[in-house]
C-alpha cells in the first residue's frame, strides 16, 4: 500500500545538545526538522508533519511570538519548505491529500498553510490542548496560532473518532502503551498511530511498513536515537519545554523496551541527525 516513503528536512534549529539528553556534551548543535512524504496506493500523497516554512518568519515577527524564534534560533531557506521539496519530487502542493500532524509545535506545523486541499489528521486531545492558547501561553507550549489555516476545523479528522486496530500478535510486539489504543488511520492497516504524550499532550507516533521494512516515527518522544536506546532523560533545563515530564518518561521507557524486543523495527525520532543517512542506506 505504501509505494514511496521519503525522509525530508524542513530546516533546523540550534540548541544545546545536553539539554535534550544529559549524556550528551554541552555544545550547540543543529537539530534537523524532519518531515516525511508517503505515496499511498489508494490515498495518494501524504505528509507526516511539515517542518518549517516561510510562515515561521511572518508569524514570529512580533512579541510575544518573537520569543519562539529567539529561544530556538532557526536555520531555514525557502527551498527547504515541504512545498518546494515536494515539487522537486514531482508533487504539487494542491495534490497533497492528507497531512498527519504528530503534535502542534511550530517546527511540525509551520507549513500547513501551503497545502490548501489537504485533510488534517491528528489527535483530538492534542488539538484541544492548544486551540485556545495565545500569547505567552502559546509560546510556552511551542504553539504559534497563526500556523493553523483558518479553515482548519473544516478540514480536520480526529483519530479518536476513527477506527482502531485490534492487535492480534504477541505482547512483545505491542506498539501502544498498556491500556491505550492503536489507531488505524485509514482503516486498512497501512498507517497505525499510538499516543506518545509527554513532550506534547496528545503527541502521536506513526507506524508503517515500506519495502518489507517496519518503521516507527516517534516524533519528539526522543530528541535523538540515543535517547530511546539508552532511555536517557533531558536535563532540568530540557524538561522546561516538556508538557508533562512524567508522561515523557513513560513514553520514552515504552519505546526503549519496544526497541529491545523488536530490533527489526526502524525507530525514527524527528530531530535525530542519524535519520537521513540511515534512510539512504536502507532504501537507496
């Protein structure tokens, strides 16, 4: 069902590496904003998140949203936008049918307005947690209201209102945390989604298979692959950007345990610098 899967980078932000993983050195690095393109045999062109876009500069010109830009300095050029990268793949922005939003932080939704015909898919819990946020409260939660299209509610489908996937496999495979559902995004088993809250309320991971390779996109449940491999926590400063530290620990431990039991699954954090090289080695 998945005919094409591409890993793309929509800009990057600078931040202290150690804040995100206390075992890392105290140095400033570039965290790439990965997003993902999928061509589905029946559902057409799909994005998982969007990375940054030119809208970021427009919407963060004035206080208090300008604080977002100062806290996470951005490296971005127009050619890195999801819209322009898809054009280079031969896909028009108007042809994108679905955008799956893992969570509502600015580096994941800044390009939504570039896709006028897309249906948005996300957790209702995630949307409910940000929909009324403005000003400093929005910035504190990594959310810029101006990134959402005005007709967002007319185009969104919430996972909680769709089908769920009943797991019929051994417990060691379990994708969802105990007691939580696995959402079958299109009702055909091609994309499965589970809650990975903590970094953001209602953050969702996406599971798929491509060329007989199992892939789990875990959004920002870990900032890098060492985070889930070693179950490494952020520092106290790093925790300040988390919605819920207790839930973050729970989600990260779940991924850590899953990875040990399912070493054939490629687990992909959205900001890990290893991801692009891994993708090229697997699928080039």
